[in-house]
């Protein structure tokens, strides 16, 4: 992990005469049982704030020269410090800065309030150490250096760089202070942290949205501008426009924001340039109405409602969020169809959040979903694990690619998983395509992005072909990097009723996957995978259809320190599940029941850092 670059600023601050200045250059004044002023009397780039996750949020009002600049919500430590977060003082150089802090927890007296450990641990520093302190931080999945992360946002590709923005809380590992964090990559494998791109404004928090290149200068910000739309979430949810002229590092806020308002809750604008009709198209999630709204605009500033889609179709069990809409070719044909992505929470096939999608046609105004043999619009899932949500695609990807990434968690327990320095990772990037299933329906294929082969290190096991029966054949997983690996193999079920795939360690922790030949399914059981006690919703068995008819499947299994992603038949079926083993999995076991099967082309790769 990279350390934030050091810097020193001078703050011309004079503390009130009644304040006691600590040796660290911090003066603390207790005004009452729930109100404290913190003045900075020393020098340093960062004000280090101590956090205790079990505590309630405090309102930290940042006063600059006596005027309110912004308000943060931070779980300031009361009895112990779980970790610290930095507040960057650089923008306030040469100004007087005071933190007016209001806590919510009750105190019997000011004397009791003074005993909170946060007051003794607030400090000034020129650097903030982001070195990893988490045993479960993934080796090769994108994570924030620290803080909370959920939905991927605003992704675009330009000049060889993939830009990934995400819902981010820089001031704790719980949901709050929503901003757009930012990372970039030249290979979809290695990610470089960038400065926070968007922070809350007077209209509210920065919720999800999208970005695209405005090469035709339709918005008038210049032909090199990156345009962004996102939901400003305050008392109401409204849509705001931003633009960047430095390639997405910093953004300007359109002075006429919000550019779109509704009388009901709507969020997560996802827009693209419609070349055929010479205008922008935007999907907006009409969350509580469980539908997607389609708007068009010539300039990103004025929007006209064209249609809606979704009332009464698909899964209606949760709110609709994070849409996407894009065309794809049908495998093996010249046919082109459109895919409308709809993330829902709750209502996923195994509880909590998940990503559904619809295949159909789009004429620039109206999306019309395909129906099944009964005339109904079927419910289809992009991923059959519990930990795949808010999945959207990069705009302007090269060579006509449609590359997607998701949030690898579930709203049922995302805030309770056993990490603190950071929370949540992204899925591996995936390439979307369409194929026709045995039932004649079109389905979305999500194959691992080709760049991921660069992760492969040494081959630690290689078997051209072997028969398997009731007695398991075992193979050792890599010892390096906590067992992170990629496993690939083909299964020919032959006479077997089921084929079992087991990842385990000496402590008895295990993930059991079962290919059921007659039901054409692959299941994933994580009920004994390690630490499963932090949420009653976490222990689970998930099941994916395999879409095959001949008893043969191919698997690519990506194992990281706290996740397993299973891609079947080049992504025709996918399951993403997070796991928290107390010790890394060390063994792959393969067996069959009801007859003998055959495993071919087995390889286990270590992972390069």
C-alpha cells in the first residue's frame, strides 16, 4: 500500500485563553456534556481523528475563520481507539480552524465527558500511515486504503487508463459522509489510489452516478471534458452535473445544479451518448416505485422524460438501484440486443442485495424486454452468489468491450464483516456477452477480463486428466500469499450423479461446491467456511444454473484472502461469495458420488503480487 505523501502547512490559530493547549498542538475546550471545541495550535498536514466503531456518530462541524465550512459525521472514540482517520488541513492553510463537535451519547457531567479517549488521542501529523493492518485484505482485488466503500461509480476509460470511482467514507469504516473515492489502473489488475474526487455539497451527500467522455463538446465544457452525473442526497434526492478537464482527477460543479428534480425518490443516474439520435440518454432508478426512468438531453443540462420500464416485472422485492443500459451482440449471430442492468436490495435470490438484468430492445426512447414462452418477462440474475451488487460498466472502453465491476458484499452484513481499517472490495472485472441458453432465452455471460491472466504465477499443480470417485483426490494450494490462487479444470461427469469440490484447511474450515448433474446446478456452501458468526445472514448455500445439457462444465475459481469467485464455462454462470477463514485454505479435494467422473486440464496457479 502507498503512504500518503507528507506535507506541512502553517496554521495561524490562536487558542482562547481558557483553553489548555496539549503538547501536540491541540487545544480542547469542553462546553458541556455533549459539546466540545477543538482548536489547532500547532503545525501538521493532517488532524488525526480516533474512531471507535461501536460508538455513535458525532457531528464534527469544521469552522473556518468562524464560518461553517462543512460537517463530518465521525464515530469519535469514547472508551477505546479502534483505528484513526485523517482530516486534511491543507485547504485551510493561513486560516483559523476550529472543530465544533457535538456528540449524541449522554453524559452525567462535563467531567465524565472529558474522560473520552478521543480527546487524548486527537493529534497533528505530517503523514498518515496506510500500510495494511488487516489479515483479510484481498491480495488482488481493489480495496480502498482505508474507510468504507460500496457502489462503484462513474467509471470511464481514457488514454490507456481505467478510472474507477466508488462510494466512499474517508472518516470511518461504516456508511457515512458519502463521497467519490477514486482509483486508476492501466491493466485492470493493479490499482493506484487517487485523491477523493467528489465531496458532499450543500445539496447533500454524493451518491452513485456515471461518467462519460464528451468528445463532441455537447455540454460546452470543452472537447476534452469528462462529464459526470450523480445523485445529491440531502433532504431529497436530486441529480447533479459535474465536469473534469484534467482527466477525472478533479471535478467542477455545474452552477445550475441540480439539473433534474422529481417529486419522488430517484437516484443513480447512468448516462451514455446515443450516436444514432445525437443526444444523451440517461437511466434513473425510480427506487421505491421499482422502475427505471429513461431521460434524454442534448447538452446534459436539460432533460426530458421519454419512458419508464419495470412496473410489475422482474424481481420487485426490493428497491431498484444502480442501472445500466448497453448493447451486446448475441454469440454466434449478427443479432444485437440491449441489456438493462437493475441492482436490487433486498430481494436477491439468496437474501439481501443482488444484480438482475433484462434483455430486450431499445429505440432511443423505450426499452422493451424480451418475454419467455408464456409471455412473461423472466427474472434473470447476473451472479448467483450473495456478494455481487451495484454492478455497472465502464464507459468508452476500448475495442468495443463491455467491462463491468461490482461491489463484493451484501447490505445484510457489509458493515459487520471482520475488518476495520477498510470495509469492502470490488469484484474482479468481467467482460459481458450474450448467449442463448437451452431454453431458447438469451442470457448474460460474465467472463473474467483477459488482463487477469497476468496474475498467474507458478503452476503448483498440473493434471492432464484423472478419474475421480468416492475417494477424494487432493491437491495442495499455494503456501505463499495466504493461499491466494486461481484454479482451472474441466469436469466430465460421465456416470456420476454429483461431483464435489472442496476447499479446506487443517482446522476443518471448508467451502463445499457441488455440481449436480441431473439438476444442472452448481452449489456453494460457506456455512463452515471460517468466521460466520458476525451475522446470522452470512452462513448460506448459493446455487447457480449451469446452462449445460451434456454433463460437462469448465470452472475457473479465483481464491483470495476473503473471497471466492467461481466462473463456469467462461462466465455463463458465476458465483461470488466472500469468506473469512481463520487460516488460509490449503487443500483442493475432488470426488464423485453415484459413479465415476473425470477431471481434465487441472491447473492451480499461485498469484503474482
